């Protein structure tokens, strides 16, 4: 039993292609992570961060009677990337254990986060109206990850695409 646990732990620490002599750098993602929030089916925010820290962020820009989605390229590095990876791994681990919902409040935004890791794609679909200790904590961590992207990433000044919402 101990051997199986040790083997599993080593596989997590040193995935295929990495050896103990070449540890994975801190603040690296095994694959892209994407996040999306919608309200009444309408996209509010979407971002994706790739293993190298590049990515994109899509934001709803409200206008009178309509809106546009503005898409920007981004790059996250250093302390921002380290904090982002920590937050996303905390939510991923919690999702593996299960995030229960004790109470639901309807008509609030919903969305998902997807970890597209090699051989281990995982998705957490959430509803902002789902209330429980686990769901509240996951929501706070995802909010912190979004704040990291919006405040610590280098985001292009001009969108590369603007399209109707």
C-alpha cells in the first residue's frame, strides 16, 4: 500500500518527461486553464492562461442597448503566475474531492473553469448562487485568480478583436 502511494506521489511530482534532476519550475501549468462566466447566457468574462503565461482575456463592454466582446492578449509571469497557479491548483484539488451545494440562489451568474492538462482534463462548472463552505471558498479563489489576471498580467492596450456580444 505504501509503495503504491509513494509511486502515485512521485508521478504527481515528476510527470512523464521530467526527472528528479529536472524538477518542474515553480509557477508552471501542465496545460492551459480557461475560465468563463455568463449571465442569462451572455458572456461576461472569459480568460485562458497557457503554460508559458501567454493567453487572452475576453470582456463584455456594455453599450446602450447592446454590448461588444473585446478580446485582448495577455502575458502573466513571475509572482503573478506563481499566485495564479497556486489558486488554480487549490480549486482543482477541491473539485476533485467534490464541491457541494447546500443552498441555491437563482438568477446569479454561472460558469466553468477547465484545466486542459495532458491526459487529465478536468472541468468545474459553478453557479454563483450555489452556497456552501466549499463553494464559497472556490468562488473566492476563482475571484482572486481573475483579479491576478486583471491586475498583474500584461494585457495589450488595444483589443485584437471586437465583436457583438
